[in-house]
């Protein structure tokens, strides 16, 4: 998939996820566009994979593009960012090999429709 197709696919996927659940997580997008399998995601969540990017079926350039497009879509559609802890047995799960805080925070940020975010 070229970058133009990937950008379009991310936007369509974000639309579908937001309409279905009212929020979207980057991992949901990665699964829906075929970069991350459900099995690999489950293995990561269970602590059997050291970091999420290791099992993604895309290079870091494509992953970076997907993450950028998720953030761009969210800004254009006035979604509220909400950091979410991903834990296993009381320890945080890693998303990237580098464990760079900015990258980790980006993967762990969910984007919520304002009307849901504003409910008590």
C-alpha cells in the first residue's frame, strides 16, 4: 500500500471506529488496516512480545505515517486525546524498541468524541 492509499485507509478506519465506539486507539487502527494481527496484539498484551512494533507488519516509516495520520484526523475532527495505561501484571507494556516517551505516549493515546468526553 502506498502512502496516499495508507492515508486514505487510516481516515476511513478512524471514521468507522469512531462511529462504532465513540473513540479510537492507534492499536485499533493498526489492527483494522492489517499492520497488526489480533493474535500478535493479544500476545503483546499478554507480555509474550517485548514491544508492539516488533510484531507490526510495516517498517517504522509506515508506522510513523499511520500515527501521524491518526493524530491529524483527530485534530481535524475535534477528538479529545486521552492517555491510556497499557499494563500487564502491574508493569507498563512497551510499544517501541527505543521506549522513547513521545513515541510511547503517542501509541497509548486514545481519541474520544467530544460529546463522550464531556459526559460526567
